[in-house]
């Protein structure tokens, strides 16, 4: 089993930055894909970014390309999401997810086995 704990959410003004962290425990996630999803009130869950912890392969959702950066620290079993130039439409609960995955990283939530509790990000205009 893998336990995931997100941190770093909060309230920020439009144009500002936040850095989220997702710490995994229970087992090493070096052979896993880890992903960030978000969900705004009344909206469907949206893919944000994903990384393969072994190969480093990265992908981003179209709405965050050029503004968000996902990174990994295998020694700490942790994934980060640096969010810059935040917009009000980035508001939502951000969830970390993990799945044992050989190559690349899936972008569909149904592929992921482990989920964190989420952290709230609120961007004011």
C-alpha cells in the first residue's frame, strides 16, 4: 500500500505562485507514475501533470502548460508541483495520485490506484 499526503495549498492572488508537495510512504515509488489532478466545485476532475518516477517522463494538461512544473525527488519519495502565474480558474482541490507504471504516466484518473486527501488551492482575482 502507498499512502499519499499533499501539502502546500492555500490562498493566493492572481499572478502569484504556490508549490505543492506530495509525500509518499509505505513503499518506494521509484517504479510508479505520480500525477496531480484537480477538481473545482461543480466541475469534473481535471488532469494537471504527471511524472514517471523512474524515467522522469513528464506530461501536462493543456490549461497549465508553461505555468506549472512537476518535479520529483526519489530520495524523498516526493513529487512537487510548482504553480506560477496562477489564475482564478486554477482554484480547486488538488489531488496527488500514484500507480505502479513501467513507462510514461497515464493521464486518466481511473488508471491510478492510490490517492491523497487533497489540498485546497484558492486563487483570488
